[in-house]
C-alpha cells in the first residue's frame, strides 16, 4: 500500500475520532453547564491538538517518502523544515490556548466562590 494511501486512511480515521471528541466535549459542557467562554477555550485547544496531530502525520509521511527515495538526511529537506516550523508555531498557540483555558476556569471558579459568600 502506498504511503499516500496509508496517510489518507489514517487522516480520515483521525478526523472522525477528533470530530467525535469535539461533539462529546460540547455535550459534556452543556450537561455540566460550563460557561460559553470555557467551552470555546476547550474547543480551541482540541482543534489545535487536531491540527498538530495532522501536521505530525504529514511530517511522518513526508519523512517516510524521503526515506523510500533514499534521502540521506530528511531533516534538511525544505518541506520537512516548513512542517517542523508549522508544528512549532501550532505548539506555541496550543500553550497559549491552554493558559487561556486555565485562566478562564480560575476566573469562573473565583466568581462562583465569591457569590457563595
């Protein structure tokens, strides 16, 4: 089976799994009455995680293709460098999104505790 075909199948399966996770996160959020801000932060985190996973899969596929072509050092390939930079940028965004989520949860917890006193 060609690497591209494997990548396509893996990508489809991964998309389906992540969409299911996003749907379940939305349902859980509704049931636990989380604020819209927290839900939005969680969805942002999940979407970024999905993008990162996609880029890692794309990177792995590219490195494997280069290996099959006999490439000595795939890390010197321009396309690989671009993918690594994209992953790095997405990782920074994910860190910021996780921080925003934690801040929002703490803010809402303080608001709830403040209203209980």
